C-alpha cells in the first residue's frame, strides 16, 4: 500500500547531531532515558454521549477515543459474533502537517494497526456481542481522534482505544414484537466483555540508538520506527515497521527487549484506568 507522506519539517543536521550527542550519554532532550516512555495520563468517561471514552496524554501528544454501539446484522461467515470497527482521524488543528479532508493513508494505517492488534489476541469477546444468533448483534465502533501530535500516535491511540473499551457499557434494550431492538441509551446494561489488554510500544532507530516512545522531532530524524503490540503476558501480537531504513537482527532483539519494559509501564497505567472516571 502506498502511503501519503506527511509534510514533515526539515530538521537541521546540527539538531540531529545534538540529539545523538545526548543519546550517547543515555539521555533525551526532555531529560528521560532512551528507554523511557513519556509520562502517561488517562482520563475515562470524558464524553457523555458515548458508551465509553478515554483521553490519553502521552507527553504532549493527546488522543481521544470514543466507543459507540448499534444493533446490526452479523457477517454471513460469522453469524455468532458481533462486529468491531476501528476508525482513526487526524484532526487538522492537531498539527501543521495534517490537512483537512477524509482520513488519509496515515490515519488508515493507524486504525488498521490498532484493529489488527485487538483482533489477533481476541481482546474483545465478539461472541458476547450476540443478541440473537444469526440475526442481531452489537456493532462496536471505536473512533480515535488525534488532538495534539507530538509523536508516537500508535501508543497513545492504543491506550485510548483500550481504556475506552474497558470502560464501555452496552445500553439496555427491549426486543419488540416486530423483532426490532429498541435501545435505551444512557441506561447501562452490562460492560463490553474485554478478555485481554493490549498495548503497543513504538521504538525508533536514530543513528546507532534504539529509543522508546519518540517525540515528533525524533520521528522526523529517525531511520525507521517499529511498533510492537503486546498482550498482558508480554506476548507479541502485532508488528508494524515504518521508514525505509534497514533493520538488523540485533536491532530487532534490542527493540523487543526495551519494548517489553515500556509495555509493563503502559499496562500499569491501563489497569489504574479500568473502571476509573
């Protein structure tokens, strides 16, 4: 798939050398180590009209996720499963590199990485979303909105989507004599059944260094980025590489090692957000 490039600013070579000089001492421009993610904040229940919602701040990056549900017919090849759909949008005000209009390939890629990571480990129990087998099921929409872009949209978006799903309620409903389903929005019936937590950890190679959770400038000067998805047992359940730089085996091994360390930090913050408000 061809990807529409962001209109990235030019980072002077002197700036890159400045970053590399810091990495050599094991620190970053913001004071953290090359293995440390930025501070994470998660607020849930931020949207009254959504069944579930979460606002995530990862450093200066902010992402909002909302969960909405509706009753639909199941797919013919999965009559005993509900439907999960992930959508992502880069709000133009979030960054000068975002343009108005429908989601571009970058937003589509973001949504697909989140979607595949959730599906691979069966994070949401789709079987529990059946109302009448073969006839009526819940369609769960996860909408992700990038509000402020300072790098690493994948990790922030996954945290927001996961927190929103874990705190989402299916509305109560009534089955009418006509066979239709009448929803009682605002009246919670039960929680969406989430069987597994998933996080992504993004690393970037800059020079000879593998850094965790790159900010925007670090993404621009990086040779490549690697996004690894983990379940709560730290099993890799998804992967995505962006950028044209080649990856050596030892770099992959290092990326996996430091990503697992960061994943544990993300899981702790997610667990604290479960059932929070």
